[in-house]
């Protein structure tokens, strides 16, 4: 297949003529990805970086690009897609079932959806501005609730009665999670301590391990934040702003502890295997020392000439 190109009055649009019929009746234009979902060829062309539109004519395909990309970069990929598509005799448009399957699955209306859910999905599918409106409403409501009644008093705003339950539930979750993690770490250490290659840690090491690996640091931080917030202390503002960094530090400590723990464990086992006492004489099972053995080595040298005849034989002991 030989695909020809033809210029148009618009420098950012180029006509591609594949030599076969494209549209048997009428024309079709695709200016965005959503409209191109109905055509496999259009969706592939719209996936090329810089392509802004596709137009189907009776025997040609016009592709439009933005001004930032050049045809020298885009044309080879367009040629490849057109050649592959028209050579395989694929349908130019998808059927209704294929079109629904190609769309976003999170807004696809299912038979099990209620009438309310179906209406919401239809709104989300047909009205893109609705998502922006919902996000703007959320930001506006959050800003109103956080607006202080008294500019000189941080705690005089509507979110105070919601913040305390939130911090309380966060602390409760951290407490029982930390307790369960601490018990699991203690149980594993107790079982591993019975292995022959295990170096028994000190009590301080056990405590430090449990504190780090169970994320008790964040639990203590949440407790202090809740106490200072209920007491309406200015220190609570500093703790609230440090919540994000403390969470990151807690997880980094766990990662560092895991890495150093594995390395120390492997080096400890290796050192113990090397430091086993080996200066004692080898003993037989009957506790009788093994006598030294005399070793005799004989060296036999046979020299052969080019004809394969042995000309010299030496033997050394």
C-alpha cells in the first residue's frame, strides 16, 4: 500500500490518501479523545503526541496537529498506523457494544446500579464540568468551616468540634495497631531466640526494636497532639503541622531498621561460623587422637618425540 500526502491551506493540517475508500457516505470529524472512541483509527491517531484532530473524507484522512510539533516527527507514526489499519481491513467505526466497552468503566451504567447511581454516572459521563464543580464546592465548604470566628483565637472556628473526634479516633487506631504489632514483634523475637545461630539481644535492643517497628513514635505524637489541642495550647499548631513529616520519619525508620537488621543478622551468623574454635586436635568418636598420616607422591615423566616414540622416562618419589 502506498499512502500519498497532500497539503492543505492550513499548515498544521495534512491530508493522507491511502488509495482505498475511507468513508462510503458523508464525513466524520474527531476533535477530542472522547469523540474518537467510536473509531479505532481515530483513537490511535489522537494518541500521537501533538495530534489535535482527525477528519474522515471519502478517500482521505486529514490529521491536524498543534504548532509545537513538526510533521517530520509525527508523519512516520501516522504512516505506520494508516498502513497497519487499512491493510488489516478493520472496520472504521466500532459497534455499540464495543463503544461502551471502550469508554471509562467507572462511569459505565450497570444493570445492578440503582436509579440514583445511574443518574449520577450519566451526569459524570456527559458533563465534565460537574467534577470541577464538586471539587470547588468541597474546597469552599472546607474553607468556610475553617474560617475563625475570632481572628485572634485559632480555636474559635467550626472545625473544632470535628477535629477532636478525628484526633481521638486516630489515636485509638494507633494504640490498638501498635499493641498488636508490638505483640507480634515480641512473639517473633521469642521464637527466633531459640535458633542456634541467633545472637540473644539485650533488653534495651528489644525495646528499641519494638518502638521502631511498631511505629509507637507516631502513636505518642498523636497522643501529645490530642492533649495539646484539647487544652487549646498554641503548641498544638506545631504538632499539627509536623504530622506529615513524623509519618514519613516513622516509615523511614522502619525501612532503615529492616535493612540494618538483615545486614547485622547475616554478618553475625557469618562471624560466628568463622570464630568457631578450630585449634583443638581432631578427635575420633572413640576419643582417640588421629595419628599423622604419611603421604607418598610419585611423579612419572614420559617424553615423546614428533613421531610418537618414547625417548625418555623419569620417575621421582
